C-alpha cells in the first residue's frame, strides 16, 4: 500500500472513531438555553451574571464558545430532549430527562426567609412562618412545597410578587415581617436599591433545602468533560474572583 493511500485510510478510520465517540457533537460553538434575567445569576443585557460567566468559563477551558438563547423557564427541557440545542442551563432532576443526561450540579440556589434584625423573629422551621406577614416570590406557593403552602395559608398576610425588587423594598421599609427569596438575589437587589448590601441589617433563616441545578447535555463526551473541567475550575483563582465580583454568598 502506498504511503498516500495509507494516510487516507488512517484519516477515514479517525473520522469513524470521532463519530463513534460523539466528537462532532462537541462543536466549537454551542447553543445554550437559559432562563430570563434573574440577577445576579443571569443578566441578559451583556450576557453576564454569575451563572452565565461560570458556565462560559468552564466551556472556554474546553475550547468552546457559547451562544445563549433566552427562553421561559421550562422550555429548555423540551429543546434539550429533542436535541435542538447543545446545552440547557438551570435544570433539575425533578424533570423528565434521563439522569444520565444531566451534568453534575454546577450551581446551588438557596431560598431563605429574611427578616430585619431587632424584630424578634425566630424561624426554626417552615411551619414557623405561619406567625408572620410574608412576601414571597412569584409561584413560591407551588415551588416551595406543601409544608410552605400550609404555613402561608395561616399567615396574617401573604402575597407573591413578580418583581423581586418590591420584596426587598417592602422588607427594608418594614412593610412585612419576612420575605422569602434566594439569598443571593436579595443581596444583589438590596445593593441595587440602596447602593450597598444590607446583609448586616437582616437575619437570614435557612429553613428551606438548597436547590442544586445541572446542565442538560445529551452528548456523553461533552457532558463528562464538562463535569471534569467544572471541578478543576472551582479550585482556581478565577473562580474565587468570580465569587467576589458578584459578592456571591455560598
């Protein structure tokens, strides 16, 4: 066999090997679905926010650029399952994708109850909320489960607001005893509202379980490499700088 023919044969074998291991699914440019703006996690203007920058940094280590596609929450599952996008962000094991198609958790959201210091509010468990006026985030009554739903039904005042800045404002102005929201969202929005963090002026009651979120990635090779690079990235100085940049509370 001539040297040129041998080279062609080797190239063909390499082509089939790449196809077999899913190498071509790892395109240089990846389409990634993401929910609408939710600072500090996701800020659509500028394609920034802690969560977006974390995911972008990990994939950059893998040699990929990302195109973010903003969709209503829930649409990502459909597009990932149908193979219409490469990656879906902020997905949960509660939904209908085989667990084998989820990455390891890459981010954790922490819903908490927050009250002003000096108000004498003590919350040891979810049921204790029933004694206080509460402002929750939109659909909290559904998302936070049956125990929460029972507690707020007994609350002297309960409302859910789509604009989370309003939650922060009502708490800081003393118009409610408690707000229920993600702790990092509260920290970010309190700075937006008043120019500085107000974490030192509030009590944070961690009465809800944490919510780990994963990426949906159908391609096995891409998903396994993301998991590996994520763990490496979390040990870097770049990751620590990202936490500091967004004043992210873990």
